[in-house]
C-alpha cells in the first residue's frame, strides 16, 4: 500500500461522493418510503438484506432460475412420506406446516416485487406434499441423474409458494436413491444448505474460516485505495472465447466427477496455495485443452488470461456462529474474489502460482471487503429493474468456483450417503456464465460438479470431456510436475 494510491484513491472517492450524493440520497428516500408503506399496508412483506438483494431480480415465480442446491445419493430406497416427516420435525415444527421455530422461517419465504423493490413474502401455511416430491428417472431413454437435475434446477416456482423444493429420485435400476434440495439464492447460500444437510442427517461439519486480523485503520486505508484497483473487477468480453448470448428458453448441463483428495492436499502443501487457486488453475488448463483439441483453435487464438470468480467465505457465518441469534441461521453470508487465469500459459505450475498471486492481491488489497461492506450494501438501494439491467450485459467472465467443506459419514434416515454434490443455476441473475465448478468435500471424498452453458458445451459428451477426462488429467500433470520439480 503506497502513499500515491492512498492520495489518488482519496481524491477519487471525494469526487464520487460529490457526484453521487444527490442520486443516492433520492434512492434512499425512495427505498425507505416504499419500506414504510409496505409496513403499513402489506404486513406479509419482509425486507431482504443487502446480500439477498443481489440475487433477487424480481418475483420468485417469474425469476425462479436463481437457485443453489445440494444432491446426495445413497444405496437402497426411502419413502417420500418419511422424508416429509423428517423435514417437518426438523424445520417446520408441526404437521400443519406453520412454523413455531423462528430460526427456519426462511422456508416460508417467497419473493415478490412491491414499489419497484424486492421483498420477501411470508407464506404462513406450507403444503409439504407440494414442496417435497418424487421425481422418477426415466433411464430407459438413456437419461442419467445429471440430466434430470439439469432440467429440475431450471423449473419455476409456483406463485404464492415458498422458493425451495426437495425431490426424491428413485433409481431402481441400480437400487439407489438420490435426494436433492434447491433454494432461491436470495434466501440461502451454500453454508445454509450445508446446515440443512447437517440437521437432516444429525451430523456436524467443520468450520475453518478465521476472523480477519486487520485493524480499523488498515481497513479504512484499504477502502480508500480501492479506486486504484478497479481494473480487478473487470472481465474482457471481447477476448473471451466463451462469451455467451442471452437465450430463451435457457438450458444448462451438469456433470459430476471425483478428484483425488490426497493428491489435491499434497499439491496444496507443496506450493502453499488455496484450494480455490488449484481448481481455478486446473479449470483454466481444461478450457485451454478444450479450445485447442476440441474446438481446434491454435495457441495464437487464445487470450492470455480468462477472468474467473471464486466465492470466499465471510467470517462468522450465522449457521456456524453460536453467538448469532437462531433466527438468522439460514441466510446469505459470503463474498466473491475475481482473478485472471492465464490460459495462454501451458505450464501447470506457472498457471497455479499466477492464480494464487492474483487471489492474494485481491484479498490483500481488501477488494473482497470493499464488495461486502460497500458495493453490496449500495445494491440494497436499487430497484429490481436496475439489478436486471446491470446483469443484462456480458461482463466477460469465463468460469467460476465455489466450495463447501462437509462432515463425515452422512446418513439420511439410516442410509449412508455415498455421494454429495453442489448444484447451481442463476440464469435470471446472470445469463452469461459459460461454465462453473462446485466442490463438496466429505468423508475423504472431493466431489466436483461442472455446470455449463450448451452454447459452448452442446452435449453431455463435450462437458464430460472436460469434467471426467481433462480435469483429472490436469490434476495428475500438475501433481507430477510439482513433485518432480
């Protein structure tokens, strides 16, 4: 942190405040006025928090494709009635579905628009038979679990119905069952879904997120210097070989794979890097191979970097923080880092080290804190029409990664769960995502989900080329180079 950046940043902030003080004041008055009117005439409406607003482009039944989910698989069969009873017991409090457990009232939330802004609408009575369903996998037509999930994650919620759903998927050909839960991302994040899984399975997952150790003065200094680092928030749509168009109807493909957790840990220790840096660098290597080998590009056709994002945990997630009131256990509590992955570089170790350096710079410059403490709270002021227009253009990002650390030996209704994956589809908030990865670590397994736009991965085989062939091969190559160097 230099004096030059501090002075330039402070001057820039002064100019920004002068220019934006009036419009922000008017927005604040508009928002507060709508909130006061809603309190008087719409007692069923509740005000979302700032991070909820980021994923609330409109009414939940119209803009339903903003979903975060978990899917698990186990041997044997279960009855859907048993799952309904378990869920009711854990989260709804009684058979009627009227919650007497305030900590889980977000299961009663739908999303509506009032006065131009997004609000939660509390649905007093939940029809549990309508929210926990059986979906049969028609494997006779060659469909696999990922195909069903790719369609289900895009299905709309009903009007005046809470924005979540659980499905039980019997797979009788293999004597297996899958269960999946999805929730609107304005209502819950990945740690919230992990908390729900822990509750349903009577398990406890670890939480390794440390508090920040910076002082108030250091944080203020970082915030003042942010204008000097605004290039870190920009993608490059023009050079992005995976640029997407907004299309309707939207499609989404999902593929599951398993990576060698021991090998990942050894690479992490060898280079002292973050897991997210490893996965983003591997994803960059996979996309490089896909461009060269499958799309027949030449090395000179490739951009030097591909902009990608990774979610970062924010300390003291309410689901893991015993000091937090129980009515805030299910929530949004996260932030994002943006990095440039050097897909133009064919050396795995060099890619990894560059990604780690970019991630550390983003964090050391306090840009994730700026997003969480300044940018996202400002979004609270804006109407949903602004949020939709903000995400109506391609920002030029080529991929992403999100991770969850689970526990061990999960069991649902006594059935050991052998596989757990995260799933995500947020087309109604950002329709330009070409490919994303999501990891769930549990029981010494590193489950990785790939989710991709068919504009660049038109069929299952093209996506599985990346997920099941290139990704393990890239990890093996990185490990070999690391341990032999």
